[in-house]
C-alpha cells in the first residue's frame, strides 16, 4: 500500500478498539481468538488461553506491519486476488467474547464523549445544514442544540480567562492619530533607534534602513537616479547629515595640538595644526590613526573646525565631526590621548507634576463643580485621571536612546582639556550643486535688529541682549554684507574650499512661499564696489572675524531650542495678518537663529571636472531641523539618501566611508556585514538560478581578501617568481585545471589565516605622486595623457626601494574602461598578457580576452551529500510511518551519511559547509588562480554619467602594480583588465592614481 492509503486507513481506525478486526481471509487461530472464538484444532483450552493473553491484542498499525497475513480491511483491488470470507466463527468462548465486546463499548463511549474540534455541536448536524455564522450566533442553531452550545461557550470563556488575560481592545485609528497618543508612540519607538528631526518626512517618501543605531533614508520610493545627478551637476541636492557625530574639545591651544599630533602625520597631508584651519577660516579633513601607530591602525577620516580666536585669550574650542561607525573607536582614543578620564555626571532635573504644584486646590475645585457648571464648560473629554495627573509628553530632541544619567562630558585635571559629546545636538544639512548658494540666498535672510523698545526691556531671549552690544551688532552687519555678496557668485565652486561663514538669520518659516519655486542665480549687474568685494571673497575667502558665530555657545543653543515658536502659534499670527500671505511684521523676538555655513569642496583630484559636487553645509541648533528643511524643499532642491551619497563620492573619485577603508575597524565590520547580506541573498535563490562562481574562477565574489592578496604579492616579489607565472598563463584549460587541483592540496602557506589585519592603505603624499607619475595618468577612456611633474624613471632599483617601505600596502586607484562594459562590485583587476596587449594594439572593440571555464571540484561531493540526505529523509519517513509515535530514537542512517560523505582530501571541512557555486574556506592562491594574474578588486563600480563610460574605484596591491608597470611597454603602461564576478569576459581599462 502507498503512504497515502496507510494514512487514510490509520485515520479511519484511530477510534477503533484493539480487539476489532475485519477478516478478509480464511480464519486463523489469531483472528478467531482475538474476537472471542476458539481455535478448531486446539480445543477449548487453547482458545481460552489465546483469548485471555493480552499480548495477542494488536493495534491496527502493528497489524499493517505484518505482510504475511492479509487480515484487516484494505481499500481497493487486491493484487493476489483475495476475496473477503463470509464464514463465521464456529467456537466462542464466553469470557473472552464478553471482554472483547466490553472493550469495544468502552472505546465507543470514549470516542463519542471526546471533542475533536472547537465546537462538536456541529457534528450532530448534517453537512448541508452547517453554516459558518453558527459559530458567532448561537440562535442560528436548531433549538435542540442551543443549550449544549451555550454551555460549551461558557466553558471556553472560563478556560480562556484562566490561561491568559483578555486582551485590551485596540484603540481606533482616530484615537491613535491624536497628537498626544501619536507623540507617545513616536517617543516609545525612538528608545531603540535614534530618529533624525526629518524622520517623519523621510518615512513618507524614502525606503528606510536601520544602520549604526539610526533610522535613515536609503533611497526614494520614486525613480530619481538621473534627476539627482542633474541636481548635483546643475542645481542643488539636499541631504540630512545630522547622524554624523560631533565631539567638542576645549582647552589651551598648545595642549590640544600636542595631544592631537599623536593621532596624525604630516606625511599624509595637512593636520589639525594647518595654518588656515587653526585660524578658524577653513574646515579641515584628516585621517586619524591610533596614537603613535602611523601608518598602520587607522581609525577613519574626520573633519574638524576650530572656533576663531578670541582677542587676549589662548583658550580654544574645536569640533571634530566623524561618521557614527567610528565613534566607538575615536572617542576612547581621544580620552586616552587627552587624559580625560574624569566623567562629569549630568545633573538630574526633577520633574514637577501638576498635582504637586497645587495639591490644596483640588477639594475646593471638586466642591465647586456643579452639573450646571459642567454643562457650560463644554470641554472635550480628556484622558483618565491617572493620565491627567502626569506631565504632558514632550517631543524627543536629540538622542532618545541615551539615558539621562549617561555622562557626555569628560575632563582632565592634568591637561585642563574638556571633551563634550555633542552627538545629535547640532543639525547638519548638506547642499550639493553649483546653485547651492542661490538656494541659501533665497531661503535665508539676515536677522533684523531689535527696536529700541525691546532693547530697553529685560528679556529672557538671547537676541535682545546681544542687540545691546554694539560690537556684536557691527560684526553681524559685516556677516550680513558677505552673505549678500553670495547672491552674485555664479557657482559654488568658485569659493575657496572649506570656507566658513558665521551668521544669524530670521526664522525661514516667515518667508515660506505659497508654492514651490526653483531658486536661480541673480543675474543683475553689480556695482564696482560689490564687484571688488566679490573678487576678494573668491580669492581670499571670508575674513577671520566674520567666521565667528553664536552657535559655538552652549547657552545660546539651549535658549534658541527652548524658545522656538510652535507651528500653532505661528499659524495664529499668520491668520491675524491683514494681507494673507504677507510676512509677519515685526519679526518675533524668538525668531532669530544662529548658524554656520561651511563650504564643502568638490572634486579635488584628477584633471577633469574640477570642483564638481561642491556645496555648503548648514549647521543649526537642535529643534530647528524641520523649520529649515521645508523652506529649502520649497526652493526646488532634490532630496537624496544614503545611496546617493555613495554615488556622489564615486563621481568625485574619493573613497567613501566605511565602504572604501579596508584597513579601519569600521571598514572591516562593514565588509563582514556586506558579505553576510550578499551571501544570504545568494542562498535565497534556487541552486539552478545561482551563478556558479567556481566555474567562473571567482574565489571570493562577496568579499575582498586583502590580507591574502598582499601576502601573496609580497611572497612573489621576494622570491622573484613573476616570470614563472607569466609562462604559466599561456597554458591550456586542462593545464589550468591541473594547476588548480595542485593548489587545493598544496600551498598551505597561501591560505587564509584568521590573523589581525596588518595591511595598510598608502596615504603618503610623496609616494602617491611618484606612483601616479609612473602610471602615466590620462583622461577618461585614456584619450590623452595628462601633464605631470618631474618623475624619476621606473627601474628595478627604484621599485625595490619603494617596496621596502610599502610592500604590504594597497593603493586607491580609478579605472576607466576603454570600450563598452559596466564594472560591478568586487570585479577583479587583472594583469594583461602579451597577447592581450597585441589585441589592444589592433583596436578591435568587439574582441576581448575571455577566461576559460574552470572545473567544479566540489560537484561530486555536493551530489553525494544531497543523495545521502535524500536517503536519510526517506528512511526517517518510513520509520516514522511504521513505528509508534512514542519512539524518539535517532535514525541509524544519519551517522552513516556523515561518515560516507567525508573526503580524505578535505578532512578538516564538513560537507555541510559546502554551498553550490562558492569556494569554501580556506581559499587557494588568489593571484594565480585564473589565467590572468590578479592585482586587486573593485569596491565601487558603475556607468559614470559624468565621464560617459564605465568607471570603477578600488584597491590594488602596490607590489603587484609595480611589477606590472615594470614589465609593460611604455605605450601600454597602466593598462589592466577588469572582469565582473559573474562574467568570463575581460575588459581593457586604464588605471589612474589621482592625487
């Protein structure tokens, strides 16, 4: 019988007693005795013994196991031609017969009284009378069954109340969308992940992701890739970068520079002590290392901003902006260097409830309340008394996951330095594009000075008090004049990179347009005086005293945040204006906001598209995010998320953090997360639809083993085996497969080892310039060569000297495809052979090198594993169907599967670790695995809209690159091959190192 018939028979006989049988063959001793009959051959004694023995009583499942007897009812035609016997038993034992019938009656009563469903009352009705509505309305049942249904309903309610409490009725949508309830819900959700002030705006328009402890917008829900690129190239693109962490350092200038000098090196570029940056006129950027470990153990890139000097004081203030993924590494390093180990516990602010303020007035108010008074009040029904006694909920501003007792300030008694964590205390917006200054000029207006009446009266607001000081007002007027000159600048890229301008502006909500308008540059003719000032601004930047801002003061930031005008109050004032849509006059006193404008440089490397992607950063006090966001959106800017930040870095040709920092702790963590995400996506596809990377010769399609690459090239350079590898590249496919098999068994020293990363990325300016000159930099698609300074000739001695210092280093390169093709993530950078260069000389775009198919060494092992797992599954299924339900013994075939699938070649590996299409760890030799020697991998790749061809950014081994350049002819120097992980075709590309 098939498994389905066995299951059907077991279902029919689940309520039958063990003594019931349906004879389908001539009677045997066993069948007659079980029903109370006597055996005809053994006599009465034998029948009695057989009937009394309880071991003769078999279950239906056990009877099905015996294949020698055709006893029992069997559905369908019988193969052996057996028919059902009609003979009755001739001998009956009274005692055995009575016991058998008693067992049947007992089983029948048990089956009748047991409920098999949620309500067995419906079982008394025929199927054509059953209705689904009877479960909700008992009156739809016949009258004779209603009492039983009521009793069962009460029992179910009692049983449910004992097991679990009755769930509270969920509030209606109208109740949930009330402002108070909505605010409480939002505050609860902010306890786990930090929300930006523009979070609600982004959630309605963006795909949100949870990264680095924040909820951030990744990409818009509508298609906008090309519009965003056009906005960066011709108009303005807006991003919210408030998730970047700000760390403030205060102390004496000499002490700060002495501590921070341990984290940087002058060989990698300007440091914290750069002249333009330390004056406060420019924003600087630097890669921070662990103290005294340059060039190894970098932490990541940071930007810093000094507060301009105060006359007659050496006390300085510094802001360091860093990505949230390196804060856990940077903050402890700063505390160790500055010796700031004394944590300052923030004071606990007591919460005063309304009940504690007026406890004695409640009885009087309750006694005075009458029915007439309650009817005349006509107030809305509020929450319960328990909720009414609590203080009203406030919107969370800043970091909602941080406990109020968590210290955010650390000081040092020896150095006098104070470190403050200003994460989420300052809002930061970035405007990218040539018309960013036009958007700012139309959105912002310099703050108006208070009149004499407001100056004479004392005020708790910060602006009226500052208006009393003539020196501060003169500075404000000079800053406003410089901001007015920005309207006459044609492009944002004309200004010096990193320029800083301090300013105080009016509330931009007061000048919000009624509909969206696109901000355009001002084309009116300017006077000669303004033209001279504009030229001075373009050449020299903003004067030092105009870089000052009240945003640096904590008291001013708190005052502005606490006294911000609500939207309700602002709308009420708008409704009282005589001419609808006109500006409120006079400007409310609480409508002045201090801010900082920081210029962001565009593309600074290479010889093309200079200053592309330049813009402005807008720094604001917390709480004012949406007040500036909506007016900026109404000026026609495009909004971008995390995905467009990566494309912005790719078009500029700069590394994007943490994607392109493989030697940093944050970069290593990102690579592990990316590998797990890509591997999970690969496993979700069916095996027949997956790319077989083993046959494509791709060892690591989801990660880049930089450590192994650098070690192999260093070993190859030392032993001088480059020529042997070049000779081996011309072998046939059979020889290549043989070499691959030998690599699997041999070369134990080239396998991946779980060691601490000792690779470094080359950031020495002099070494990068030298390496860039040896590569013969060209424009996109290698159309023409670029001018370079005096570069020493490339020879073996120069290469050996260079490798003694940077043998284990990687270098950041830009790769431009010479023909068609689109580079992808983790594409391989390979060395062309002589035949490939001859093919390139013919300039045939249709022909390109191709990688021969590799043999899948793990196919047979995976097949044996799958075959063994299928055998184990079928054997366990048959065992479960034939054995009783209570047996929990493991299958005997499981250990045999493990031992049978073991391979002596890979005794250290388990067959369960094999994934179809992927190489298992440890990997064989990376450099010589394919027919072309590997140099590195691509970390960013796509079709570049700015260059009009496929461009890729990535890292290559310094040792491998120098060996390649040394053996290439002069006309083809710097030519490499690119191959995507899922492709066998190589594409020619020109390698450039831009400094």
